[in-house]
C-alpha cells in the first residue's frame, strides 16, 4: 500500500518552513549567526515573528529543513531504482545524482550547505542542529531497510543491509563536512559526490555479501 500523500496544509507548512530556512541560511552567510536575529530571519522570509517561533525554537534551528533536504532527495532517488540492482552501485548512483549540481538551484543548495557547515565550526548551537539532522537521518535509515532489501533480494543478510544503510548515511555526512572545509568545486575531484562515493566504498569494503 502506498503512503498517503501529504495534505494541502502539510505542504503549505513544509513550504513555509523551507522559506524560513533559506532566509536564515542567506542571513547567516551574509552576517554570520551572531549578526543575525530571529526577527531578521522572519522579516527576510516574509512571515510574522510568531510564525517563526511556531515552527522553530531559535534562529539556528531554522536551517534544519535546508540541511536535511539533500538527504531526503538521495533517499528518494534510491527508492526509485528498479529491484535487482546491486546495492553498492545503486547507492553510488543515487548519491552521485543527489549531490550533483545540474542546475542553479542545486548548486545554490550545495553552496548554502557549505556556508552553514563553515559557520557551524564556530557556532555550537548551529553545530548542534547539524548533529541533530544527522541523528534524525540515522533514525530515518530504518526506513531505508525495506528499500535496500528490495534491491538486494529477500535472501540478503539482514546485518549487511543494516550496515549498508549506516554506511550510506555516514558517507554523505562525512563527505559534506570534508568538502565544506575546502575550496573544492561542486563537480570533479574533491566534490561532494566524489567524496561521498569514496567514503561509501571505504565503509562498505568489508561487506562481502553485498559487494561481491
């Protein structure tokens, strides 16, 4: 049975949260977290301050949806791959596509992520948001299990599937953190996609039932 599609109210809520997240990211890039207030974010997003606090606890918390968007995208791409594909190759394909920059919005999203991760190095509350997003990603990894099982087949080793899900989520996290600390481009050597695939291969190197 397919999942029930989100209601109009839920879609509007998600759109408002993302608008606020983008506004916060822009202001953090321009002025830094210390130079930005919740009032500034609300004004840039075009919402009332009480609307801001309806969705977020503080200004750093507001960028959570933006930091989580990339992970949501690659998991959706993985779920769309046809059954029977080898797990490592399927994960690599989804990562490369999700972390690519085929158009201006995608490129801007990666640049915003880099700016936020750089700012988080000197801002503990913002760093805490990044850690929380990744912890939620790990929890979401439980929902990756049926997707990976479908790809690997019903006889696949459950432990191997769980390790693959953990490796994939950590590969994306580490790749983005390493890339953000450098001046590497959006594509080519040192890019998010290349680093994520390298991380995945290193982490999955010993998973023989899935990699052979």
